[in-house]
């Protein structure tokens, strides 16, 4: 993403089909900006926990959204900015990933909007 101004805040949204494999596991999905989590106003993330007795897999639609104007490195400056969704596996072995093909179409995208304060 190419951020236009130094004094703006970013609104980000991630829409996808998420996958949670194996039984009784959890995963966390969070936005990163140039490899760092948002620190102001807060990290942008969601978690998913699957409790089943028989294994199997779980696909579900999800949205993660929020605002960010700074990371631990400081305010988000104008110019090129790498924005990604990071998958963390805090329960170990959650086998999580994003995106699911339905009839040949990938159902994941990131939307970025820039707002003046």
C-alpha cells in the first residue's frame, strides 16, 4: 500500500474463509504493518478456537478490521507500506490458514482506507 500522508490513520479490513484443522486447537490472525503489529490505538487481531472430539476440519467466513496509526517503530509514515495478515499458532498444531477456493475463486482480500483525523 502507498500511504498518502503522514497525519492520517489507516482502516484495514481482511475478509476470508479461514481454516482451523485438527481438534481442540486455536489460531490467531493479526495485521502487521512492515512486519510490526499495530500499537496505536491497539493491535488488530482475532482468534479462533475449535473444540471437537473427533477431529475433522473447519472452514468459516471471517472478518478482521480496525484502525492503525502507529507500530512499536512509531507513526505510520507516508510512502510504501507492507500490510499483511499474520497467522499465529498459540496452541501449537492448530493447522490454520487463510483463503478457500470455491468454484475456482479465492475468497480473501484486504481493504485499506486512509482517514484524516
